[in-house]
C-alpha cells in the first residue's frame, strides 16, 4: 500500500513538473517571436524602427514580461496610445503571453553621430 501511494505521488510530481516546464518553454518561445515581430509592427505604425529589449521572469504560477522600447522624442510625444496598441497586439497575436503581467517602458533613443576621420 505504501509503495502504491509513493508511486502515485512521485508520478504526479513528475507530471506536474513536466507540465510547468513545457508551459515555461512555450512562453520563452513566444517571447522570442515577439522580440522579432514587435519592432517591425511598431515601425509600420510609427515609421521609425525602435530599439527594444525584453526580459521575462517566471515564478511557479505567474510570470512577468518587461519590455523596454526606445523611440525618438517626437514619436514618444506624438503617439499617446502606443502602450495600449502594444498590449492589444500581444493579446491578439500572442495569447500565451497575454496571461502574464506585461510592463512596458518607453525611453528616448539617443542617436550617435558618426565621428569624422579628421577629428580626434
């Protein structure tokens, strides 16, 4: 009897671990796809390609995504509903990621001026 209960508990723990592992792997895969497609989508909307970094933190049941998106000052001031647009894009095309807490931060992208060869 004890062996049967022990077997059931170990099998259940392994199945739960496998389920949550697959769920995390699917979220990581979708986040990688989002990091490739979201800048192109934003370029179509704002006519400027943003710089973007994304990170994900995962606990046992919940997860959080941090998106840091860099635009020029004109785009940040001109587009007021950009955050809502990004969240609706994630909800429409990446429903696995929409379950997570999505935090979006905008920053001003700096433009590096190329140095002349004569200046040192």
